[in-house]
C-alpha cells in the first residue's frame, strides 16, 4: 500500500484599516479567535491541496524501528 502526504493550505484575503500597527494586530487577533468571521461572504478565500506520494523505505532496519 502506498502512503501519501497531503497538505491543505487555506488562504484568506481581506482589508483592514486602523490608525496604527497595534490596532491592526488587535483586529487580526479577533479574526483568528472568531472562526465564523473567516466564513463570511465578503472574505476572499482559496484552498490549495498538495498531494505527494511518499517514497518507500528500502532499508529494512528502519522498518524494525517503526
């Protein structure tokens, strides 16, 4: 049986405005803590999926250690 490594990358794009960097950091922290904000329709999002086949280990000693 073959083994695969799967990597899911979610990318969100939105615009924030604030008076200083601390204000923007507070807004980002709020967004990260409230997961439902990222599901709102005006937030642009994309999903990238990478699938990579793992190579088989040809060294029998490594199999014993697993």
